[in-house]
């Protein structure tokens, strides 16, 4: 009897230990699932990328050189800031800081090449651009802030957006930098073969700046869209819908400002995209032909650059927008 009771007690103890181990494994598995889902929610969509107030101010401080070019709503992102044109559903202007470390981008594949609707605006879908590349217009989804500057360990936690040997997310915060640069709020219709592609002026300027960054140069940049007041604006949108429902404006022109803080020099470029923009260079021009004075740029855009600089520093910076200065950087 005593032996039987001892066996029962021993079996009960083993059962308790077994149940405890099963419960421990269950809790651990549940923890892993919750952690995975949490990371997934941050890493696979823009809704997990919102910056708190402190980080918004830090983004503005890093990316806006000389202050905002107009008194307007600024939307800070991890890797840039933007002012959005909600009437024409394209970015009005963007600003970003560029250093060599930010060139360490993921391979442009899978999740790292996906265009996403920006939840702050929610107005443009990927379907709004579908089919326009293959149309007679040959419109590309044109980045204002380029993809090639979306990398780096921005939060300095020892991790990048992706694991080096795969396309998997390593750091959700740095992944947000990539996702936001691919957000449709940073995208605008651009002629591909004539402007955005390898033979185009926009591509040429992006490439020139990229090579200068790879050589160790630091830059601050502004880029934006130009619409001529009172002029007709072509609209694109979901090609399965009636043209009357298309809302995305095709810019008459584009601009870019490249600031070299070490040299205290800035060069402004103005591109005619529609054949109508005065002072903007034609699509067939040489890149150096697209350099303009800041007076011409501000007249075309309605913006006023570097308002936070002293008058002396602003005038000096803006006086450097010449072909000779641009060539001296190369």
C-alpha cells in the first residue's frame, strides 16, 4: 500500500513537472508569436512608422538646411521631411540630409521595392500609377527623395534595415526609412525615358550627387514639383476609372537644390517637364544648362530658401549657383 502510494505521488510529481514544462513552452511560444507579430506590424507597413513629437523635431533639425522655404505644414519622416500638395496629390517639396552612411541601402527587391499608400494622406494608391509606364506617355513613379539614400543605421543601435545576407527585416525603425522613401507621398509622375531613366536629366543629376556622396561629400538637398499658375494640368489616375476621376497632377517642372555645407555653396537646378516652364531647361539639354540663379528658382516655385540664415550668409550661399561651382565639386 505504501509502495503504491509512493508510486502515485512520484507519478503526480512527474506529471506536475511535465505540465509546468508544457506551460513554460506554451508561454515562450506565445511570446515569440506576439513579438513576431509586433515586428511584422512595424516592418511591413507604414502605419507602424509614425514618429513621436521628439523624433519629429529631430528629423526637422537634421534635414531642413537654413529653415523651411515657406510657412507650410511639414511632415517629418525618418529620412527626410516633406510638404505635400493635397490638391494635386504629389509632394510639393522635400528636404533631406545625405551622407555616405545613408548609402547602405537594402537590395531593391521584394518589400524593399514596394510602393505604399501614405497613411497620413491616404489619397494615392499603387493602382493610380498602374499602366502609365507602358502607355504612350511613359510615366514612371518618380522619387523626389531618391531610394539610394534610404539606408544606414539611423538610430545607431548597431542594426540596419535588413540582414546583410537576406531580405529580412533586422531593424523596423530603419526599415521605416526605406518604406517612407517608397511611399507614394514621395512619388510624382515623371517621363521615364526622357527624364527619369538613364538618359534623362533627373537621373543624371541623381547619379552625379550619388557619386559625390560616395567620394565622402556631405550634402543637404531640396527637391520639388513646379506647377505654372493658371496653366492646364494633365491628370493621371486609375486607368480602370473614368478620366474625370483622375486626380494626380503631372508637374510642369521640377527643381533640385544641392547644398555643400563644407564649402558653403549651393547650386540650384530647374527642369522643364512639359515644355512650358520659363527658365527651366528642356529635356534635351545638358545638365549644366539646368543650373539657375536662386532668384529664377524662387520666382518659378514661389518658395524662399534659407530664411533662417543671416542675410549675409543667405546671399553668399545663393550667389554660388553657377556652372563653375558645380564643376568644381566633381
